[in-house]
C-alpha cells in the first residue's frame, strides 16, 4: 500500500500517511495527521483525494472526520467521478447516507455520464439506490449510451431496483442510443423475473431496436431459452417469427454460436431451410462465423448445404472467405493426432473453427466448384492459406479415390 501511495503522491509525506490511514480505516492516525496540517483535499495522480480512498473502503467514521476538516465531497477525479459515485458503486450505504446528509450533488455525472444512481443500479445495490432516490436522484437521467437507471437495473437483473424505479414513474419503454428498451436489456441478459415485471407494467414486447431485433430475437442471440419460452407460451410468439431483416431466432442463435439454443429451437420446430431477406439460411450464418458445432447440428437436421444467398454464395463460399485460418493452424490440422478426424482422414485443429466448418461442409458433399454471381468458387474467395488447405483436401480426396479404384481391380 505504501509504495502505491508514494507513486501517487510523490514525497508529500503527510498526505501519503493520510491516504494510507484513510484507506485502512485508522481513525486515530487520520485525526493526528489532519491536526498536523495534512492537506485534506490533496489529489493523487488519479485526481482522488483521501475522501475517495475512505469512501471506496466504506470507512464511514473516516469519511466523517475528513468532512469535518473541510474535505470537498464534490471534487471529481480524472474520470469525473465523485466520492459519491465510488461509494454508490461499492454499495457502502452508510457512506452514501453521510454524503447525502452533507448535501452531495446526487445527480453528478462521470465521464460516461453515469450518475451515482446508475452506479448503484449497475451493481444491484438496492439500499443505496433507495437512499439516492429518497434524496431526489433523477430516474430519467441518461448516460452516453442513452441508458436510464432502469436500463441498468434491467441489464443486471435487479428486480427490486426495477420495481422501485417503476413505482417512481420510470419510463418503461425508454430507448437508449441503440433503441433498446429496458425490456430488451432484460431479455438479452436472461433475467426472467425482471422481464415479466416489465411486461406486467407495460413493456412493449414487439418493439425493435436499431438492428431491427425484438426482445425475442435478442434472447435467441444471447442463448436464453427461458425468455424464449416465456414469449412463446404466454405471449403468442413462435419460433418462426422474423425480425426486420427476415431472420428467425434460429438465424440469430446460429450467427452467435449458441449451440444449445439452436438445438432447442430445432426441437421445437424451427426450420433450417428458411432464408432471410438477403437469402441467408442459418447455415450461412454459422458457417460465416466459424461456429463448427452449430454447423454440425444444422447439417444433422438437414440444412441445405448448397443453398445460395442473393449474391450466389453458399455456406462454403462464406466459410472460405471469412479469413480466420492461420498458417500454423493449417499445418496442425493435418498432423495433430489428438484432434477430431473426419472421413477423409483429415484432422481438425480444435482451436480453429473455420477449418472444422470447411471440413464439415465438404464432408456433407458441399459442391466445391459452384460459382457465385461474380463467377467465383469458394476457393477463389479464399486467402492463400485457405487455398492451400483446399488443395490439400483435394489431394487427399484424390488419393482415397485412387485407392478405392485400385481395390476394385484387385
């Protein structure tokens, strides 16, 4: 601690000792140092005074002593946080109450425009949030992302803070900078009780964000089956419902590699052959992102391996041009004895999704010579490393074909 403080304060010995005493909760030392004239508002290299250090550790008696000696609780550090931000973030209710009793600015904002109430809501500190609200904290203040405290509470799944904010009139369908509502954020986080509470109080289950996704599609993206079930069983949604781009929940889950969500959606009737507005199937989405486990599940459920999007690209085209193969992985994919082996005898690097996706698609008889609307094959779209992988695959396939032919002639 002392070395850290020296770095922060240089050679100001009294202030060094004051910060150590404040952080450690040593009230006698704090009083003695203040009596010796230590600067109560001295700032360290982070712009923080001894009051910050006491607030961070929740030492209320130290806070009281510092305030009694003229500590300025509205001084902001280099991130524009005040001690009230720090105490609210840490959940130190007594310290928060002390600051509020001394008239601290309750709606002061840090560099990200978060108020102390944002901080408390983000950390699920219900008692602190109640204290701030009791002293007039704004329920409609927004940060740089456009989030209100209700957004933050919903994001973190804090049911009691959500209820408190709603009881005080928080705007339930407020949109942030990406047009996400608190309900959307609850769905994205899988917070079912908060989700249900918001719906019960008028949360719009059909409202789309800037990416034209509803809370339903957000839950699929983030893998929260509990939210999907709630919307299907209680609110009439189906696994076939599309977003503003024509993508189903299966598209969204496939794109984000949510294999368990993909399995659940398929179990409940989701179709693998549905294309979105751009002609992409769920297999296109999974292949383009290198999600091998999802690709395998989709292929096992009959996904058309050579489906083309509006550009004429098949899943193989998209996997080839995604550019995620490293040279070392290519070498390892044909020599590692510990990795998975496919029917052509190739081994697949367990750390490289794209290699495995290419392998899975080709093993499922994807047509390597199909050309897209620009006349390009999958190999044409690949970088040099991937082209070398294709050539190696073809060489091994040819060898196996010759071996089978030679056996027929014996």
